[in-house]
C-alpha cells in the first residue's frame, strides 16, 4: 500500500478527502463570526446541540457514560439521535487538522475512528469565543486500554495489545503516516477472536507524507516503546496489571513485532530463476499474516542470474475480504479466519468438498452461524459483536467437550456460554466512573473553572459509588466488555 503515484504525488483519495484545510497555527485565519459545522454526516440533530456551552458543562441527559481514555483535552460521549459521538474540545487549528487527517486516513481504508464533524465559531451566551470541537463516531464494542485492565484478564493480554499496535503502526507507516505520539492512550481496541484489533483515535501530531524515512519510522517506534513502558508501569502502580507482566519486556516486544512484520511486508527476495516457487511461499506467508498482495515487482540482476522480488502493493484484510465475498459478513481479520475455518469444517463434515464453496457458505450461514448469533440475549447485543460471540461459543464448546469426553451440541454450548461467560462483558457504573475520573485528571487545557452550581457536576466524573441516576442496562451502548 503506497500513497504515491508514479510521479511522487499523494494518493488522490487522500487529496480529495475533505474540503477542510487546516490553518497554520502560527498565522491562523480569522475565527468564524458565527457557528460553523463542517460535517461528513447529514444529521440535522447536530445543530440542536448546546454548542454555546463549554463541553465540560453539557447537560447530563445528552451524555453517555462510556469509559474514556486519558486525554489532554475535555472529551465526552454524546448521544445524537441513534448515534453516539465522541466530542473533543480543542483549538480550531488542531481540530481542523485532525479532522482533515482522519478523513484522509479513512479514504485510504486505514483503521481509525470515523471523523464526523469539526465545529468552529463557537461563542458562549456573553459572546466570548469557545474552543472548537472535533466530533468522531464512537467505535462500537471498542475499549481504551485502561478499561481492558479494569477486570481480571489473562497474563498475555498486554502482549496481545502490543501485537495489535504493531500491526496498526506498520499499516500507517506503509501509507506514509507519521504518528508522532504513539501510545496505548491514543488507540482503541476491539476484540478480534483470540487477539485484538487496534484503531487510531488521536491524530493530533500526525502527518501524512508520500513515504516515511527510516528515521521517522524508528522515532515512532522508540517513542511508542517509551510511552508503553510508562503506561504499563502506571497500570502496575494502580494494581491493574498482572504481577507477572514485565513492562520493559512488553515494550521491547513492540519493537521486535514491528520490525518482523515490516520485514515480511517490504523485504526484497533474491532468488535463482529455478526458485520461483518461493514467490508463492512469500505470498502465502503474507496471507497468513492477514495481508493481500496486489502487485509484485520482479527484476533481474545485471548478469541475469538472479531475480529480485518485492511486494509493491499490500493491504490488510485477506481473510476479511474472502469471508465477505462468500457470506457478506464484514468482521475483524482474526474473526474472519475463525469463521472460515468453521465453514471449512462444516463443508468437510457434510461431505461437500466437491461442491461450490459459495453454495456451501450460504447453507452454513443459514444452518450454523445465524441460528447461533440469534441466541445472543437482547441486553447483550450491543456489547459483543456477533462474530466474536460465535468465536467464543466455539471455544467454550471445545472446552465443554474436552471436559465431558464427548461432543457437545451447539445449542447447549451457547446456553452454557450465555450463563457462565457472557456476563463478564459488563463493566459496572462504579468502574466506569472511576476510569473516567482518571481520564479527566489528565486534562491540561481546560481554560474554565466551574463551581457545582454552574456545571451540575459535569466537569468531574461522579465519585465512585455515587448514584447519578444512570443505569447501564437502560443504555445499549453503555454496557461494555471486559473479558
């Protein structure tokens, strides 16, 4: 995947991503005299929000009590119609720049949060200017890293998060995106079968270029390692990290994982003409890593005795695209791989290896996948993705069968999973409030001070155990997983 064309220009998809062009902070343009909303969404309810109020004082009936990551800025989750948006209050130049970057990265099909709008020209009731607001869509089922450690997790969870972050960094670097502030705090994580997928959530310091130098990439890697070690040490001091996790070793793992993946995707193979079978082996290896190879560059050496082979265009989502073609399911990469394996097992168990796979996939959807995911209780349907539910039921069924010494019917495995495992996907209100209090403690750019009468307690998250009238069971977006 490359951002450049043959003339060394940026990909037209990035150039035409948005009409917003960020102003230079050193010489900013005049602030709009009135409210201006540039939006990728046509939702008219956006205009009904209280833009004339500082974000920290927005009324509680608009807010959704989801766990927030640590940020330097005021951040709130706001319900707008049927959608939940993340609102971040920042300066106009930063808001416009981040909106522009996120739009570009989205057009390049990179894993980021979805930018919805940038709101400028805000003024309070006395006519005093307010900071701009960047609006992004809440990534359903995702968690900031601190929320993941709010419940007991397996000791290898930290390593899995690092692996996901390494993949994200490689994908962004291949596209020419220099991050400049890599950390776990600037990422959201989605469960992806037995692993995680990482999504960029903060692009304030980023820059999109045609290609990155090795020095830029290495700076990002070194910064990531330093930040991650610090973040894990902070978790350890709060007794949120399993005691056997070595923070420095996990930070070093990121460096190793990044370099290994970068090498697999970009190295040039030097082959004999009779070793062309190694090209297929290289492509298969990339497919196993979750990447498609759309183009290979092959050149002979000057003496004609060797062939140089290098992937030119690679993109993530190999299993995802294959499953999408067969079933219409659009899921995470590892989830797709697990579902494809179950489809293959279904095909073999029904003695249909010689039958068209598209037909078998249709029957598998109707007879296996859909009946299983329809059993997800209503109160959990916004807490766990159907593909993740299916994957975890398969794991649970395997453990049940191993314990029983014989095969277990799928329906029985689903019922056992719902009773014994699924409740672990909830974080209670007290835990969410504690996480958000920690997140607010990191805010450094709040220009306002509010007393209790003016903000109704909106600036600071409710104290642990405080009953604020909010019930996660009444809010389908608020019950979140911590498994």
